[in-house]
């Protein structure tokens, strides 16, 4: 409280006044005699700080808007031909309530945001295109070699078009490696097909052919066709072999020709030159046959499972000849022709008789050695008496 003199010249006591937020502060009624009539110094300072912050925030927002408008005008000046520029919304910076740190974006950053929002570079006038071409010439080759993705924009000049074409062209090393890889894949597929053909399809085809030959023989026998011994032509079927234990039924043809007999799923009779052997109806001799162990019907695949006493039956037009397995030679040389002789060495036979010999390749899926199975005739049964007991069951 202090003493003043009014305009009329009368002295009196007046309430103190203070600036608060740009307005005069009035003391409450009865200020002198009651509670403290005016605000404290701390309250006045806090009010003035709040007023300054409000003014600074308004000034910062106005500065941001003015900077954004200037950046847009600068970008628009470089756009010709009616190009459209997409201007992103101006993002107001976050203010720190304590320090009130203003972050006013520059015109360059606003222009960068415009280009990034569209996803494509801003197309300028002729001068801008020349500058862009120069920048591409300095860094385009380096970007292409470093694996940077090529732009989808059309080339701005012939030089840039040639540069993009060279960048898209694959190096000779890549082309060569691709060709080599494709060649290996092709060879692998062909080998897989060949193996499938050898191990599966040849069996299917040979079994069909052998089945047809056996059926044809049975039909001829039923019709009463007459064939004399030794009148069989090469490849011509004349008998059927049964191995009940192995569930084998296979036609026997004259000769051991690979393509005409063995590859057709049939068993071949040794009947030529020094390898000529006896027929089942001969009074003495060794009836020797050969067959595949793997592929092409593989009729002799499991003859190594035969045991002494297992039946091997040969059916002709008039007779069933039953042999019993006697012994086996697991492995011998292909040149050991003595195994099909009249009295084969190593078979256990000591004198001439009526024998049967089965020959096939070993080990499986190879033709390095030969496996030999010998048997001795135990029964000669006319067809008129019916099938042998081993075939009835």
C-alpha cells in the first residue's frame, strides 16, 4: 500500500496494481485490513512464464507453417509440364515442455519428404534432367555392379538407356553356370528314367511276353500240334518250367540269345555248338538252361533260396519231368562251361544220368560271375495221368 494523490488533488490510499498476463491485477475487497491483499512474487513469476510459453508456442507453429509453404513453392518452381507433386501433411514437432525446443524443418528436408512420399524421384525441368543424368553417369555403374535395384522409370537419354540395358544383361559366367546346371539336371532325369525302365518296365514287358508265349504253347498242345525233338527253331518255345517254391512259371525257348529269348522273359536252352545240352526226354544227359536274375522278368532271381529236395518241373506237350534240387555252386567264372557237361564237376554226380542245370548271373545287378543250381530227375509223368503232386497243391 502506498499513498497517491488523485487527479482532483486529494490525497488518498489506493490498492496496488500489477501486470498479470497483460491485465491489471486488482486486489480483493478489504485487502488492507484482512488477508494479504496482493499475490506473492512466486505467483507473479509463474504467471509471466506461462504467458511467455504460450507466445513461444504460437510463434513456433507459425514458423513451421511458413517454412513448409516456402518449401512447397520452391519445389513447385522446378516442376514443368503439368507434373503433379504430392505434398505430405506437415508433421508438427514434439515439444519439450521444459526446454520448449523448437525443431523447424528446413526447406531441403521438406522437399526430401515430398519425394519419399511419392515413391519416385521428382521430375524437374530440362536442367534438372541433365543434372540427374550426370549423377546417374557417375554412380549408375557402381550401383549396378553392387546389386542395387534398377529404377522403373524410363531412361531420360540414350546413354542412360544403354547403361540400363548393359546392367540388365547377365554376365557370361552366370549364363555358363546356368547352362551347366541345366545340363546336369537333364542328365540326372535321363538316368532316373533309364533306371526306372531297367528295373521296372523291362520286368512288366518281359512278363507279358513270357505269359503270351506260355499261353501260346498250351494252346498248341491243346490243338494237338506235333513237333519232333530237335525241330525247334531259335527263340521258339517248346516247354514250360515250374519252380513251386519260388512261384515261378516261365516258358523255355530254344537257344540263349539275349534279345530273342532272355530279354523277352523266357528261359533259354543251351542248344548251340559246344554248349549244346540234352533235352528232358533224352535217356541220358544234362538239360541246361539260362535265365535273367535281375530285370527282363528275372525268372531266376531267387534260385539261391532253393534247398536240396525242392522240385523243378519241366512240362512238355506230352510229359511232366520232375527234378529235385541236388546242389548249388554260388559263384563261378562265366567261362566255366564244364558246369553244363553230361556229368558236371562239383555237382556231386559221379555217373551219367538225367540232370537239370540252372545258370544265372551273380551278384545281383551284375554279370561278373555265374551261379549254378543242379537237379536230378526223379519222375517222368505222362500228361494223361494229370499234373504232378507239386503242381496240384
